[in-house]
């Protein structure tokens, strides 16, 4: 089953969250040789509003990925609720949704 998590992102700022992956039994889930993608949409049926960058991070268990959005990407999103998910693709082509939820874009008054 896909993990669900709601994220809160300040508009116009960097957003970074590290995800340490485990399987359904709680065992480490290695992420080497896998690709990850994340789309952000206002509604499931809407056009893509943004894409998050996902980077595999070296750690002792080889289980860590980083989801990030740049200030330019978050600035272009209107405040409010969006949906997102993270898809993992193995070298063999198997696609698995590993995370989904709501992304709340919180307005920021200060502009840099």
C-alpha cells in the first residue's frame, strides 16, 4: 500500500524533505538503480502544475531519497491544496507509487 503524507510548502522558498524508504515489513528498501518522479497537480484531472526533483542520497543503508522544490517552482504555485505522488521505476521497468498526498502551498508575504 502507498504511504500517504500531507506536505506544507511555503510559497517562494526552497522546500526539501528526506524520505528514508522501508518495505511493508519495516526492512530497509535499497534505492540504488531506481528512478523517481514526482508530479504536482491542482486536481488529479488537471495539467501538471510542477515537478519535484528527487535525488538518491548516499547513506549507510542506501535507502534515502530527497524530494525538493526550488524557490522558482514554489513561487509559481498559487496558494492552496494540490495533489502529488512519487513514482519509483526499477531497472526492469516496474512502476510503483511509493508516496502520495496533499501538498499545501502556504502564502509568503516577503519577496526576495
